[in-house]
C-alpha cells in the first residue's frame, strides 16, 4: 500500500520525514510506504485545499493500492474558502474531493472516500517545534528555555501562530529561523510519540492514523 501525504512546502516535508522516520521504516517493513510531497504550484495552502483534492481523486481512481492525505496548516484562516477551525477546513477540503470524485466516476462508494484523509498542523508546523522544547533549547544553544507560549502548544491562535513564536525565540537569541534547516534538525532529535502526546488536538490523530495502517487497508 502507498500513502501519499501532501504538505504545503519543503520545510514541512523535510520535518515530517525526520520526525516520523522510525514510523516510516516500521510501516515499510509491514508493506506500507509513506511519502511526503510538496503542494502543487501557487499559493501553497490554497493548493492543498483545492488542487490536492482533485489530484487525490485521480490517484485513488487509478491506483487501488493508494491512500492520499492532505496535511495543510490551519493558519492563515479563510484561504480558498471560509474557515477558522480544523472542522471547517476539513469540511471544505472533503467537499472539493467529493466534487472531483463525482466528476470522474459514475459511481462513488464509501471505500473510495475513505482513502482520502484530511489532517492539519494547528496552527502550523512550528507547533511541533515548540513541542520539542529540549531539542529546540539545544538548537538555540541554551541551558534553559523559559516557556513563552501557550500550553498545549496547539492553543496558539491565528494572531500569534507557532511559527511567529519560534521566529521570535531565534531572533531573541541572535539567530534567524530557517524552516527548511531548523525544523528537521529539531524534530529529528525528538520522539514522534512525545510530540503527538503534546499535540493531541490535530497532530496525534494523524500519527494514530499512520500507526494503524496495514498493507490490506485498501
């Protein structure tokens, strides 16, 4: 079975591959391949919300061994269609998928719909970076790292999303945060189970979904 996970960009792809490498290897042995892909061209969040559902319909209809996952940021809100919460965003993405599916298939059943899943980073990937506080502290070269963000980390909001908090921390300590470099380094030194436990609202369901996959899922 093949699992294709679409994220917004290179930093998300690299960070997820680093963080979830033990789980990816475990599933590979069990006959399940998990790969991360950048969103199609254009506004990256809009692409995941609108273009990925269409791509997913094509993939699922043409490859019976495939499962497609959309994994966008919740931030910023109201891109592509009105939404502020994960439930609102998920509903809109699934509607786009179902519309694409029905335009291509004369008959649509629940088995096809079950092979497209939606999760999100709340409010962005850097929630996981904040959840990796020890590795973050080490990356900043500090002995201690006072917590200046909300706990749980997914309780940050659209006005001050996790990425802004991380950027401010790096700037405060004379560094510049580079998502494609720093996020994979930090998350690669953290156990994905610990991150999931600290991000139970939106990231843990994604990890639980991957953990529960088996070669006969589809």
